[in-house]
């Protein structure tokens, strides 16, 4: 009698089923990995955006909290207001203090700053190297924020109403008068709006203001003496 040897191994159907199961598991694993990578990328982008907003808001608050009632002079002898929103080249321009006094410089702890918005939705921060320009001096700009749709500023007037223009159209003010309160509104391209209320210069100690002004006047007198 002929003995039949028993065969060991997988049939074709079993191999095909195993391949199908392996393919399904591979697709599920790839989709899970892709979802994790996408979530990580979105989290990183969101974190970087939040950090940019945090840094920008901190600098904005420092700029506007340290407003100084100090007008500036241009090279033709004209006066620039200490704070204004009517300049056609800038959304707002002002003089800020709170900076360290550098010996021999004309800063006196103060600096002229301005903000503008480009057609590419970039918010620019402008800084002048001197307060009073006895010669033609160009400010330097840096990209402060990106993806900004609008940057709006409102000032509290004598009637306790917020308006866009400073100086107000119906008020006659000297060059060194500052708003009592400022409201900032930044609208980003994704629709997020950031609002901040900033107290005016009335909250700045008088001793600090007088110190900035005296330092600036002393340094400017020295600069004029050198020019003579």
C-alpha cells in the first residue's frame, strides 16, 4: 500500500488573505502616522503664531505705555507732534520713553517710533535714530507682524469718546498733548481680532517724564553746540 506524505505550509488562499490583512494594517498605520504628523505641524504653526502675537503685543504695550509728551523737529525747523495719527505715511507716530540713556547720544532715553501696514499685510515698525533731525535722517523699518489685515487705533477725546484722528478734528491742541487712553485693534488674516486698552501718559510718573525731557534737552543742546 502506497503511503501519502502529509504536506505542510500555506495554501494560496491563506497567503492572499494574509496579504490583504497586511495591506489593510499598513494603510491604517500610514493614515495614523500622517494624522500625527499633521497634528504636530499644526501645533507647531499655532505655537509659533502665538509666540509671534505674544512678542508683538508685548512690544506694542511697551511702546504705547511709555508715550512721552515731547514734540520733535525736522531738518526744516518744523514741529512734529508727540503723538499723531494724521501722517499720510504712517498709521501712527509718536515719541516713547523708558529706554536707557546712552552717554553722548541725542536719545535722552526717548525714541521716535511709527507703525505702517503694507499691501502684503505686513505691519512695519519704524524707528528714527534721532529725535530732532538737524539733517536729513531716514528711519529704519522692521517687519513687526505678518498676515495682518487691519491695524486700527482709537483715541479717547475730551468728550470721552474714542475716535480715529489725533489730534481730534474739533479740538485745538498743542504739539505735546497725548490721548488719555488708546484702544488698539489688530485683525489677522484668519479673522482673529486682538484688542488692547492702554492708559495714556497721565499714568506715567511726572518724575520719570521730567527726567526723560531733561536728558533729551541736555543732549540736544550738546548736539547743536557741536554743529555750531
